[in-house]
């Protein structure tokens, strides 16, 4: 595992994250394992946890008021949330352990956060539906599909710790997990078919001179470099030993290529936020760019055709989960485990699914989705009715098919995950050189 000193941990902070739009879905019965519907297994004294307050830190991606309110209602104790930037979230996790009880972060953050010793290993025997979690998280296997060999910080690489007292990752499954996953997705390029004039099939198209001055890439070093790596490799400009853990020489080479493309006028702009990417696309200033799923949806909501391209080289993916503070014990620890069970029970998975994100336990989310929703979001079938998000906004009209197809087709074809590299500090320096060039 990469070694970072305290100063390096604070410097890196991971300038990355996914700007996932907030979603909401209709309530259902209280999940099992909550005070209103207790599960079998380790007994939890519901009287002792009803006065508990759990403090969450995380990003706006998932620190959503509707999830907090539903959890309070079902679990019977208080929850406080703080929505932070990814950098702030990681810095607090590393340097201010007294400020939180639950850490909501991405798996790519763990090589920075785990060495701090501020998260306690999660006893998977206490997680009711752990064995139902999507297998590429828990075993690294998924029907022999490319995701099994994916580069970068694949969740399986940082999913387990060696033992209850360890802050070292285990290469094989143990009884001690780092995070319990709950949301994830496969990212790709978005484009305006009315302006591009043809089907975009390869990451290499981002560098096609045909689109000179009309492309964009996101300006978040840890993620932008991954998209850039997919582009240059697809274009045959260079190859990598591991796109998710580049050497200094590889970082130098890809930076030179990016600077050359920028000086040639290939890029119209660079974006940092969800709104920036939407505005670039809707205005027509940019017609092909790095995008996130909800941004494509937002463009479509304005009546503008936008496609999330299923590229032949595969997807870049990200995954988020919940971890436990080292300081949790007694009733607060019991409450935290009750929350983790609630997280996987299905309501949250369906809530996020209506925006296009995947649940850690799809079969549980299915129970809270209509058959039409399930068929569209997970099975890749044409929408039998309009697909409406929890806020009442129509995302897709009846007859539409999800870009990229089914859950298995999309997540099975992930070839690289968002990552923290050994040369993370150097990467950020070189990326900034590219942006400033």
C-alpha cells in the first residue's frame, strides 16, 4: 500500500468527486433490522439507540436531506449530515476524527484515509445482506467480464483489511471491510448527436480534428487524467502499465500530449462542476466531452438530444460507500450498524436508481421500484412508460432505451476505476501545468 506522511495526506485531498444530483422516492414499509421491524441476528437494544445522534460527513453526491429524513423515520434516532467537497471530506476524515461518526466517501479515497487509522474495520458478519452485495465489490468477480481485470482503485483492491486491528488492505476477502458500498456508476463521454453528425464509438473521438475547438474534458486531476488516459490509449498515442497508477514517465508523456492538443485548439473549455458541463453542452459551445450521467439527463430535460456514449473501449467507473469512525462504540456503534443494514435494504437503492445510479444490492432495490423502472434502469429494456425522477421531472420518454444497455453490459465493461496513484502529488502538479499552458 502506498505510504503517505501526514503532510502529503493533507496536500493531496483528492480533487475528485461525482456531482450526482439529489433524488427522492416514495416511502415504503420500514426495513428489517430497524426499530420498527427488527431483524434476526445480533440483538440491538432499540431503547439504547433511540437517543443516539450519528454525525455524517460526505459530499453533496449522497448527503441528501431526503435520505437523512427517511433514515430518521425508519431507524428512530437522529442523523446529522455535512455536505462537503471531496477534498474537505477527505481532509476531515484524515485529520479531524472527532468531527464525525460516519464517513461517506469513494473507494479511491481509501489509500489516503485508511492509513490515518481513523476508520474502524467493519465486521461483515454484522451486515445482514453483505452476501447480496454486487460481487465485483466483495469478490472481484463478475461473470468473467472485463470489470474483473479493471485498472485503477477497483473496490476489491481496498475492500478488506487484514484484521480487526489493521490499517492495511488485504488482497483477499476477510471478515473486516473498509466501507459498505451503496452507490456507483459507469462514466463515459456525452455528445450532441445533432451537432456531431455521427455516432461516437471511441474515446479517441475526443481528439478527432473534426471536432477541434468543440470538445471539453473535466478539470479534476484525479478523474480528468483517467478520461485522458482512455483517450490517448484509444488513439494509439501511448499505452500504460496501469492507467490508474501511472509512473512519473507516463504522467510526463500524457501531460505533453494534452498540452499539444490544447495548443492545437482541440479543447473549447474545461469544466469542474456539473452545471458547467450542462451549460457547455446546451449552449452548443461544446458538442463532445467528459460527462456524468445526471448532466446528460439535465441536457435532455431541456429538450436537447444528448447521448451518453457506450464506447468500444469500455467505461471508467466510481464507487462510494460508508465507513465507521474509530471512535464509535456502545449504542452509537449499534446504531451505525443498524444504519448500514438500512442502507442496503432497498429504499436507498431505489431512490438513487431513479436518477440512474446503481444499488450495492440490486435485488433489494428492485422491491422498491416499479417493474417498468427496473426494466429500464437495470435490464436495458425500452421504457414502457415515461421515466420520472423522484422530483417529478421526466428523465426519459416512453420508448427510450438506456444508453449502454443493461446493468451487466455497463458495469461488466468497466476497464478502469477512479484512482489514487502512488504519484498523486506529482500528477496534480503536472495536471495544473496542462491547464495553465
